[in-house]
C-alpha cells in the first residue's frame, strides 16, 4: 500500500519505476526514525525542529521519558493474519508486492 500511495498509483500493476518514485518521496519529504533507536530519533527530531522545553521543563522531560519507554497510540486489537499460501495472503502479497 505504501508504494502505491507514495507513487500515486492506487490501481493496476506496480513496477520498479513506482518503487523508485516512492523511495524518492521518502528520501526528499520524510524524516525517518527507527523504533529500535527511539532516543536517538527523538534527539534528532528535537534538534531538527528546535524543540525546547519552555513551559515546565521538568514535567515535559518526564512526559518525554514516559513516551519513549511506554509508547503511545499502540493498537491492542489482535487480528488474525492470513496464512501464507492462502488466497487472502496471495491477494494481499500481489497488491503490496513492493511493500513486502
């Protein structure tokens, strides 16, 4: 889905040109962070956007730490994924072949 969205090609087949177009959008329009390096990512964003704690620095730092350790906006719903080889899986794999 992401390759389709970023290359503005929601229907039809995708090819390597669509993948390259999507990669260019990510390269030029996004800042990418890694969940495996949340602290580094947050520090990078803070420098880039010049975020400073002005209102209540102690409380804001506690909030930052809580978000970095515990996370936010997580989905607790458990949905069964299609099994590899099933018709549903094969259709999803075809539709999203450049995202897998």
